[in-house]
């Protein structure tokens, strides 16, 4: 029998940054779900709504650029938001290929009802605002490096 301990079968996972990020994503999902369910939104739909609350009447491509999502991912999300009467979709009169997404009155009103969502999610992290800002900056740099690597 060897003096060395048996290798931990999970040590490979524990050393993977992507596994940690995945775990954080799942944990955030558990925080956001009960906050968003009363609003009738999924997390990706909430991201679209937040984008439009900041900058209304964007093209699907413009929303995709801000969120880092493809139009094939966004289109079904936006259609469900339209069915819920939160947004409208309209072809751009200057370029028929572009679809402009705009908030409805109901969609604008939802912003007031959602104010607690970010506050609760931020509080659940247990981090200070300075720590959140630092971590966010590092994650953005990581995301951009990974995107560049994927394009190469």
C-alpha cells in the first residue's frame, strides 16, 4: 500500500474555472427564479427587458450585441415577451431585414415592479459594491478573452 492518498476524483473539477462559473450561474438561477416568477419572466427575458428599459426601441441585433446572444436565441424570447404584451416587434421601415423591439406601456410599467430584483440578487452575493465592481470587471475581461480565443 502506498503512503500517498488516493487522488480526489473531484479535484479536476475543483481546479476548473469554468466549473466554478457554471456553479455560480446555477446559484444565481436559484436566486432569480423566485424573484422573477411573480413578474412572469425568465432570467433571459429579464435581461432583454433590462436592456430595453435602458435603451428602448432596439433592433434584435442591437439587443443581441448588448447581451452577447444570437438572434436565433433572442427571437423566441422576444416572441414570448410580445405574447405577454410587454414588447412589440416591427420591421424597420428603412431596412426590412431589421426588426425593432419596443416596450409597451405594460412593459414599461413592469420596470417599477422589478426594482427589488437586482437589490435582492445583489444582496444575496454577500459582496460589497466595490467587490462586485472588481469581480464584474474581471469577468468582463475573461469573457472578452474567451470570445477572442473562440474567433481565432
